[in-house]
């Protein structure tokens, strides 16, 4: 797998584009929920749109977790792992799965 070029705050430009695309999708879906509410759409359709927005946010989160593991966590482990490093990794993983 090619190594990501890390710039500006540990997130590559390509990764930023990917995350922004998913955030944009979520934003559009949230806007759609508001329009659906205003239009009096059925609950089932609104809930489907909310689920789609949540999935778009989860996808953005997955990309950022991968970025974190590829850059921050890997760098910390390579330079000398510590209990704090593993605690941080565990905390991030816990936040993402709840």
C-alpha cells in the first residue's frame, strides 16, 4: 500500500478531500431531513434519511480513525510505545464503536 504524504496537521490532502466529501454528503442529507419535515413526509422516509446521514458521518469517522492509526499512533509506537499511547488508541476505538 502506498504511504500517504502527511501535511498540515497529520492529515494528507487526499484524505481531507475524502472526509470533506463524506461530510458534504451528510450535510446534504441533514438538510434533506429538514426539508422532509417541512413537507410533512412520512416518518419512515425521514428515519431512512437520518440513517443515511449517520452512515455518512460513520464513514468520515472511519477515514479519520485510519488516518490516526497510520500517522499519529504508528509514529508514537515506532518512537517508543508507552501505556499512554495504548490508552489513547483504546479511547479512540471505544468512542468510535459506541
